C-alpha cells in the first residue's frame, strides 16, 4: 500500500533510510559473494583468481543489462506507484521481462557454446583462457534464471517491498557463498572443482532465487505476475518504456563496456595487474555499497513524489538526497582505508601484485566519492523524472571519448607504468562532475511521465 508522507525533509530522510537500508544489506551480500570468490580462488591459484575475474566480466556486462532494464521499470513504475495504478505496473514488469529474456538467452548461447571467443576478448593468455572456459559454460545457465528473477525483484523494490526483495536475493547469495566452499574445495564429499565450482554454486543459487520469486508470485496479489503480460501488446506503454529505458539501458551498457575495456587494458598488462584489480574491485564495491543503495531508494521516492503530483517537495528532497550521498561517499573512502590491511591479505598474491594493490587501494579511497555522487544524481535524481537521455550522453562522452582512449594511449602507445595507467583511468568520474552539477541545477529533469490508462 502507498506509504503516507509527513511534511518536511526529515520525513524524506526517514523514508529514504527505510528503503535504502535493506537495499544496502542486499548489496553487501552481493559484494560478500564476490569477496568470497576472490578469497577462495586466491587459495586455489593466482591463475584461477585472474581467470575468474576476467570470465566474470560477462556476468558484469549482463548485470548492467539488467540494471538498464530495471532503470526503465523503476522510472515508470515508481511514478505509477505514486498514482496507485497497479495494473500498469504489471504491464511494465511484463515488458521488462520480455526484453530481459531475449538478451539473457543470447548471452547464454555465447557463454555456453562459444566461451573461448568471449575469453579472447579479455586476454590473450592461453592458460587464463583455458581456465575460464569451464566457468563460462556452467555459469551460463544462471543467466536464464536471472532474466526473470531480476526484473521481478526490481518491481517489488519499486513498490517498496524492499524487505522481501532483499530477503530473497540475500538468501540465494548466502547459499552461493556456502556452495562456493563446497564445490571449490570438495567439502562434504563433493568433487573438488576449483573455478568451475564457483560457476556451479552461482547457477544453483540463482535457480533457488528464481524459485523463491515464483512462489511469492503465487501468493502476492497487489502486483500479480502473470506470464501472459510478457507477451501482451500495449503499443503506448511499450513506446514509453523504450523511450525512457533505452537511454538508461544504453547508459549502463556503455558505461559497463567501458569498464570492461579497463579489464582488457589491465589484462594485457599482465596477470599481476589482473589479480590486483580483482581484489581492488571488491574494495571499491564495499566502499560504494551504501551510496548505490541510497541512489536506488532515492530514485523510487523521488519518482513516487513526481507521479503523485508533489512537485513542491521534489527539489528540496533531491537536495537532501545529494547531501546524504556525499556523506556516504566520504564514509566509503574511510571504510576502504580502515580495511586496507584486510584487502592486502585477501589473496595469495605475488610481491608485484601486492605492490600494485597497495597503490590501487589509495586511489580508490577518493575515487568512490566521485562515483557515489555521479551515480546518485544521474541514476537517482535524473531518472526519477524520466531524464535518462542526458546521463547516457554524458557517460558515453566521458568514457569513450576520454577515459578509454586515454587508457589505451597510456598503456599501449606511451607504455607508461601500470600504476600511471590505472591512475589516469580513475579520473573519469571527476571529469564529468561539473557538467552533472550544471544539469542538476537546471531542474529540467523534473517531469511527470505517467499516462491515464
């Protein structure tokens, strides 16, 4: 049911925390799974760690696809939730699932039947390619489960069922950690599978998550999941979904592919750089976990207010939202600093990889603040009003005109030391901050995008 709002920014802060805390916990569990993968594969071998890091880039890209689709669902569904138009929300969920299933199936075919081609994108090291192939073949089946469960859970979060969504996702991911240990090391009589065990654990956990979602769909009646909505034709709503979700989808994929290009660059700088990056990604994810949870919650609440017609509070609420995000970004940097000894001993790295990791952790202490602020404003504030196109253009120019070319230039033409290459790549978030702030202060992003059906 629709949550009543008290007047004032304190009410917004309370509602933001009410939604953000479960989402943050869910993100923490997701990061914990990545951390467990790094720690356990680090005990197997550095090659297993590096190959797992590169092979998981396919899941990273697919998760960005889900994030883009979810952004379209959130932008429209949050505003319709403000109007309490639940039937339209069901149709929006169906449209999101239709697109998700098509793309996930394509990823499944590539990873299951052509894994060596995918690995060749990220590295030319034959040992790493051979190690990553069985991982991709097994984990590809999880893509089919996630195509439905991720959109369903996103819709539940949009209508403020964040506790259920967190419980469903977290229970599956915690099971993933346990199964990782079982299949990697061969516990309880299970075969010792190494890197393939990580893939099998992921697939089983995602299958169980899918089952939880389907069981919930049988009993939850406010927003009903009807398979028929996946195939239902609604030209007006589909046009709206594509209008607002395609730029968000393009934004996530453009940003994600650029981030994957960073992995390509580091993959050609040696396995020491790849292994160090695998650990620092965990540190960065932990440092930004609160920021991203707050961004998701802010997009839902601001979108709901716009859909309900409460335009008078949107500007002040957005300002409060940005201040909270700024503080969370600083806390994230401090968090990385305090846990630095833990990250340095997370995996059995060579002395060279240890030296790289030490410097990369210092860089990420301030990098998380820029990433937090840009994510909150572009993915939270702007998208709450349906403004996804501006972020797409901004991120595409920043990543593909500036960051990626600079990475290739410094790594392969100038042949700078790896840490200089990494430092230059990590200036991407700060280059776009002035442009993001200018668009924010224009308030052109505040729009009611709902219709009467």
